[in-house]
């Protein structure tokens, strides 16, 4: 690859910079050493920096899951998952490593056993036919709170999702 970074937006060449108010996430993949990746989310911007690093962007109000894992010769040293809502202009936000400017953190879990439980919850949501980006933000907060208290979170159901969609449609 040349020194010039390649830009791409959903298969088309993008302008040199992301659209305004895009939340940018830097991803790194060095096999079995540093693995930062997106578990779910619909990116609207991508810039490939080199073979191991790229930057993806998310539009305001979109939700994504960001997984950070690192290890050394003795094993795993960090394991995190954050489910974040990208913020728009002027909205308050919390900061996260590798996320610019930051976002509305719906879930923040660390430690592999708990991260694995969140990944299983995401798999269960996908198994009922729901895209995790469309899940009620309250459910992600519920999972965060229950796992932080070492309790079992309730499963997300299709009925719960329908109720959330109806509530969202009824809000002005």
C-alpha cells in the first residue's frame, strides 16, 4: 500500500474528510495483540490508514458497539465493550479511548467474562431478528447495570421491541 490513505464511503470514493458531526472510531487489528473492532453499527465513513488501522465514522444518533481487546505474552490484559450512541452538534457526550469526540455511552463493560455475556446478549437479539442498532437504549443500560451488579440481565424480546418502536413513533 502507498503512503496515501484510501477513503471510502459504502464502496464509493469519499471526500478527504468525513461529513460534519460524524463520530469517528479508530480501529486497530494486530492479530493476538491488539484487536479493536465494531461488533455492530452502520458506519457512514471509512478511511483506511494502513494494513492494520482504519477509521470508521457514525452519523449522529446511530448506535454502535466498540470492542477493545489487548494481550501480551502472559494473556489478556484488557477487554472492554462499549455500546455508544453517536452524538450530534452541541450535544453533551462522554469521552472514550479511540472515539472522537465521544458519545452517549449506553453500556460500558470490562473484563472478559462480562464482555462475553454482552456479546451473547447481542447474539440473542440478532437471533430474534432484531438489528442491535434498533434496540431500546434502556435495554443496553439495563444490561450494563445488571452485569455491573453481577446479576443476570433479562433477555430482550420481540414484544419489548415492538413496544419500544411504538413508543418511539408516538414521541413528538
